[in-house]
C-alpha cells in the first residue's frame, strides 16, 4: 500500500501528556497536535514503532513525537530532529523525524483529500460550473 500513511492511531495517555508539558521549548508558543486521536505519520510500510506528532520540540529543529507499538499499551515520547527534506525549492519541508522510514510527508497520497476533491469536481460539473476541457479562463 505504498504511498499512503499508516492507519495506526492512538490517544496520548494522561501520564504522557503531563510529561510532554514538562518539556521546555525555545519558542514563545508551543504548537500541540490538534486532534485527540493521533495517527502515525510513517508511510504504510512495515515498521516496528508508530510515531505521531504531539507538540513542538525542545529545539527549533525538533518536534516531540508520541511513539507506540501495535498490541502494547506502552507509550513514550521522543524529541526528534525534523527531517526537513524538500520536494523542490518552493515546496514545504517534511516534518516527520529525520531518518524516518518510507516517503517524506509531501510524497504521500491522501485518500480522504483525493476523495473530497473528486466529489467537489463532480458537484461542480453537475452544477455546470466546471470549465470545459481545454477552455481557458475568459476565453
């Protein structure tokens, strides 16, 4: 299933949350994961440990990742240097940890986004708002 994100999810346990709050940061504002359910950021290829972004890290080039394995209730935190690989000079940097297995963030296919875009295109076509193929705006 290469090209898709891992589907493993978890929620941070109470003790992990407290531990994460104790990590210092050089930034004025710490960015936290926006969802309570955290999804593994690694590509859907065989990997032993799952990792999800939890918050900005203790350094400007790091993030704190929540890590877990399938079938275990144990979780830990790791403040890891971000990958920061770019697809091209104008692209966004990969913020998965450096040395992660699989593809960088910007190389993933996002099935929910692809499905939503296809549905939006279908609705536009049904409403007659989609440009005809080959037609240029204003032409």
